């Protein structure tokens, strides 16, 4: 009775094997082949970087920012540009007047003309210079025609508020710092793009390697299945052993499908960053020409990389520029707390004549006038100026603390990235040793299986271990390259190390 039950169990298992596990394994089709076309793009790592810097729309948008800020600098500089003004006026009049003791009014008609031209400018010292030339004429039916000219120069100097280079150049210097900020932001955007492109390049390479390794793993499982079938056919292996091999082959087909899916995702991400000028961008298949190259002696001490970070890090430079802007704002608003006290002096020469030609202004004319004085103004409460000065001081102090915190953050980031680079470099050696041992282990298990001293389970386990070690070795190389990218990006030297000018 017990033997009958065991026989029934074997029959059920064999029927299940025949139903779920076909005797021949169909060729695996790439389900994602339709997503890409026949267009290929042979490209190196350096070419990828240059293409992205040329075509990436995000970076293209950021390139407008320095030009916009440069216009703002010119706006601030314009306050010191000379200003030319001119005016012409003509008045014709007709009236009546009583002259002397005459009982009847006298009709009076006249024409008055005025011509003026002046040039004025403000200096960064708080000095305003202006020069004016004017010519006037008065033609009357009753009085003698008269022409007069005037030539004058006025100098006004701020003595308290508005005096000195610091107060008057503060906004221009802040605009220059904004221009420097925009350049640093453009550099930071370029570094981010270069880092993303390099990582996407190696991610695409790794995805292709994973497909190759998973395909090899599936081929091993299918060869093991063929060999197991032969042993079953000659009675050296029970038919139940085929179930485990079929299941393992199915798992590896799943892994291959996942690997192909990851490749397609990596391909799209790579093309998105590069934005190549091709009509069928999303169907393009990149062909990477640069394999992972493990540089020699690229790591210095953590202290050296930290100093580089404190020198080149873009966000640290931005924090330094923000502090300078805050100090200029304190200087400008402090000047606003002072009362307004201006000194002015005007000197001129006048001419008077009966003809237009003789009335032209002449600096040698004996008729002159000089005026000088002081003007004073001061808001009694001056609440706005005091609030602006207080805000500027607090903002400057905030920038100081932000700079100190950024310096600590840079040191931490660089040292952390340095540790990761050291770890990933050592993993390359460790994974290579592991892969060699797994190859020897698989070869030994296959040989023992051929002589009947091992099982399918042990052979398949050795195959899985070899596949994992091959993937780990490939990933270790890519991880080290990514760790170097992160280190150079963290210290702010990625563009310089790639030979890209700012």
C-alpha cells in the first residue's frame, strides 16, 4: 500500500514536470527590442560630457543668468553716467501798459526766447558736477532789444549722508558680487550635469554588463538542464532532479528580463541628459566606447582633498560672496542713519548785448556771480533708516554663521566621500578574488557532478554564486568611478579635472 502511494506521487510529479517544464527551452526574445531603433550613437565619455554641455536644456537655461545679471551691473553703473539736457522756449506776448502820466495805455508786444544746454554727472565720492550754458533774448516794441548769455559751473558735495566711496559704490559692488554669484551658480550647474552624465554613462555600461552576465548565467542553467536530461535518459539521475533545474532556469530568465528593463531605463536617462541632435532621440541606441578605466594614484590624503574643497567648492564660494554682500549692505544702511548735509558753490559769467552775436556767453566776461551755501535735512524719527540698518546687521551675522556652517559641511562631505572612495577601491580587489574562487568552485562542482559525486542543487548554487560575484566585480569598478566622481564633485574640482574651462 505504501509503495502504491509513493508510485502515485512520482506519477503526479512527472505529469507536473511535463506540463510546466517543456522538454526544450525556447529562445528568449528581447521584449524591449521594439523600444529602440536601428540608429546607433557611438560615443565616448568625454564626448558625452561635451554633448550634454552643448545640448542639455537645463544648462542652456542657466547660461542666460550671467547675461541677465551683467545687465543689472550696467544699470547700477549708469547712475554715474553724465547726463546731457537741453531746452528751447519762445514766448510771444501782446499787452497794454500805462507809462508815466499818459492817460491812455500803450500797446506792448514782445518776443522772449531762451536756449539752454547743460551737462551734469555724479561722482562716487558724493560730488555732483554740472555745467550750464544759456542764451536769452528779449525783443520788444517799446524797449531796446537785449541779448544775454550765461556760463556757469556748480559743484555740490555731500558731507554726511551720501559722502564717500563706500556708500555710493555699495550697490554697484553688490551687483558685481551678484555677477560673481551667477558665474558660481553656472559652474555648479555644469558640475552637477557633468557628474550626472558620467554616472549615467557608467550606469548604462553596467546595465549592458548585467545583461551579458545574466545571459551567461541562463546559458549555464540551460546547459546544466541538457546535461541532466542526458543523465536521466541513461538512468544515472532520477527524473525528479529536473524540477530544480527548470525552476532555476526560470528564475534566471526573470533576472535577464529585469536586466533588460534596467538597461532601457538607463538608456533613456542617458539620452535625456545628452539630448543629442537626432530626429529619433528616444529610439537611439548608444554604443559606449570607453570601458571602465581604474585610475592609478588618484587619491591623496583626506587633508589634501579637504583643502581643495575649501578652495574650489562652489556653494562655499557663494556663501563667501553672500557675506561680502551683507557687509556692503551694512555699510550702505549705516550711511543712511546720518543727516543730509550738502555744500554747494556756483560760479558763472554773464554777457549783455544788443545783438545776438555779442550776447553769446563768454568766460572772459567782466560780469560774474558766485554763490555758495549749505543745505541740511534730517528725519526726526528716521524709523525706516534705523530698521534697514538693523536688518542689514542681522542679515550679515546670519551670513557669517552660514559660512562657518558651510565650511564644516564641506569638510564633512569631502572626508565622507574620501572614505567611500577608499572603500570602493578596495572592493575591486576583493571582488576579483571572490570571482576567481567562485570560478574554481563552479568548475569543481561541475566535475564532481559529471562523476556522480555532486548534485544539481550544488552545481546551480555554484552557478548563482559565480553570477553574483561577476556582478559584484563589475559593480565594484563602476562604484569606484562613481565614488571618484562624488569626491571630485564634493570638493568642487570636477570641471578642472575634466579639462573644462569655467
